[in-house]
């Protein structure tokens, strides 16, 4: 596990964008696994600026997002499809027909999940998976529980996640109660993983996830078992980390 610690959020965003760009430079037709949330917004802005400046192209990239709310269409401004369009896809030269998110409006969610896994497999697997880190250690919508759920699957959101995400909705009752997420197994199959985290609020979970025991109660701790993980943090998020 490689740690890159930067002075601030802008530094974290820049260094994380460099990691993504190095994968795209190596193979223009790579497969990126992408995340939503507040943390990667600055990284996506760096990628969009670099594409506009002609430093990088996403024209042949395929992408698969980690997760999506159940019941929100892609036109809903809190759907993860909408987030990705706004923050990245509509700002770069990616072919939108090659951008994939789980379909939270599918009638048969289980079948959609199996199909999502098959599409990732058919694309050759994920070359680089980007992850944010939940305050409780969740990655994607894989919440703390007694086991590590393996493939893409529907999940009931915990009260703490509903509450954390309600800041983005008009009312807490508008927050969907379910989501679809890549499983821990889907994430662990990615050839390379990039974790981004910033701010003091993430300091204790960063330390727990990356230097504590590997347990499903801290889903991100499983990343300690992956052979190629880069963690990009700002100083605040790294402040409880003892790497000695
Ligand atoms: C987003 C996702 C979530 C977030 C996590 C951190 O697609 O799957 O696991 O990465 O909740 O969110 P932020 O970055 O808003 O702190």
C-alpha cells in the first residue's frame, strides 16, 4: 500500500488525478472504476482541465461506477449518473455509451446486478478503481456487517448513511432507502485501486482501515489485502495514521 500525503485538498486532487492519468496514458482503452461523493470532485475537475488542455484523452476509455441509488432515474439531480455527467462525463471527450452505472430503476435488481458483473468481465475487468471512504469505513455502499459481500448487489442503506447523504436532498425522507453497489469482490478484482480521503473527519477511519485489523466491520480494511493500492490523503486525513 502506497501512501501519498499532500498539504491540502487541492494537492490531494492533483496527485489523485495524476494516478488516473498515468493509467490512461499507459492504455488509452483502459477500464476505469469510478466513485461519486464530495472527495473526488476536485480530482474530476483536474481531469477535465487536463483534457481541455489537450494533455489527456478519455476517448477510448470505458468506465463502471461503483454504485447508484435505487429508484432514482439518471435525470434526477441526486442520482449518481447525474453527478458523473456534471462532474466528468459532460466535461471530457469520453464516449458516453461506454460509461456504465448500475441501473437503480431496473425492475429486476438481482438480474441487473448479474448483468453488471458480466459487463465488467466482458470489458476485460477494471484496470483502476477509484474509491472514497465513508466515515464508518464503507466503500461503495458496502456497509459494516458480519461478512464481506462479494459481487454487485442491492443493499439497504444504514440510518447513518441516510443521514449523512440527506445533506444533499431537500428532506431526509427523500433519500432513497436502497442502493445497488459493486461488492467487495468486484472491487478487489480491480488491478489497481486508488483511495482518496480528505479532512479531519476522515482521520480516525483512515487509521482504522489501513493500519487496523482486516474485519468486515470496517469494509475498507480489506484493501490491505490488495497488492496494488495507492491512498492519496491530505494532511488532516492522514493525521492519525502511524506508518512507522
Ligand atoms: C460513492 C461511494 C461512497 C463514497 C463515500 C465517501 O460512489 O461509493 O462510498 O465514496 O461515502 O463519500 P464522500 O467523498 O462524500 O466523503
